[in-house]
DNA sequence: CGACACACGTGATCC
DNA sequence: TGGATCACGTGTGTC
C-alpha cells in the first residue's frame, strides 16, 4: 500500500559548518531491559496483553519512513532558498520563513 | 525527581482537530536507574571516568531547546501559509515549498 | 573535552 | 485493531 520509493538516501541535512552529518548506520545493540513495577499497583494500562509482541518493527520502520520524508522536504527547501549555505534545520526553516515574507511583501 | 519541568508547552499545538499533536505530558514515573552489570563486561568504553556523571541532562535539555525552536518555526510557517488545513509537519513543509515556488514564478 | 546538531528507537495518543 | 504522528531521551560524530 504505501511504500513507494526505495528509501535510503543520505539526505542529511546537517552540515552546520561543513559538517556532513549523515552517517550513523546500523544500530548498537540491545541494551537495558525493563523493570518490574514496584508492586502494588494496578494502574498500568496494560497495553499489550500478555501475548508476545507482534512486531514492534512495524513502528520502527514506520517512523523511519516518516523521518525520511521530512528530511526530503528539508532538502528541497534548502535547494530553493537563495542563499542558504548550510545551516541546521532550525535556521534553514527560519530563513525560509523570511524568504516567504519577503516575497510576499513584493 | 529529575528533570526539571520548567518548560512550557506552547509550541503550538493546541489544536485538536488540526494537527497539533502536542499532547504528551509528564513523564511516566520512574524509569530505570542503573542496573547492575551482570559481571563480565569488560567491553564497555568507559566514557565517563569513574566519577559520577556530570550531568547528561545538559544534552537532554539542549535537545529540548533545539526541538522547541524547530517547532516554533513550524508554527510560524503554518501561520503564514494561506491554506494550510492541518497537515502534519511533512505535508506542511511540502506545501510551503509549493507556495514558495508559486510566489517565485510570479 | 564540551557544544552542537542529527538520527534512531520507543511509549503514547488519536482516528 | 492497526496505522499514523508526535515528543522525548540517548548514542554518536564533528568541531
């Protein structure tokens, strides 16, 4: 249903000063387990029934797609703004706003 | 205990139907403190010298700031775009791009 | 080293 | 029931 493209693209974004931040591959590994509740309390909405997980990777993957999409837009934005050198996401967004306002007032 | 909650959430998101998903509040109670290492772990790059932590919250807080700023921009953007119904961040960004392009061609 | 900026995984929430 | 979206905390690399 929805899962176009092939994803993967190092569109990063970073580069704050020539910083190419797009690396980070693979994940560390598992760590930390969870703890038991301090007893006495049934105030925990048991979201997942005792059953085992069905596949948390669904979310993990879903998030990834969402994030990629977002970054893609950031990239595009960066491309259309006149003098945008690098800047981080926040500044880029800020500049974009100024640009729009400028264009608008004309 | 931990994490001073002195931040205010106003980054836009008070809507309920539109898009503002800003809900999430407070923390879930205690999380995990430190666990004992199961012995046999001599493979950890001890980043922090034996000393106690200096304050990782520095980063935690720093990230929060960065994120808030980002959201602020998102809010502003949403405000200046003509017909922005609700859309999520990604779509909003996409619309903004189109808007810029439109303005530009004029 | 410490700051910064990023991507990732994860719990929560809504429809 | 499951997908979608968010914010948060964190590890990590660069400057």
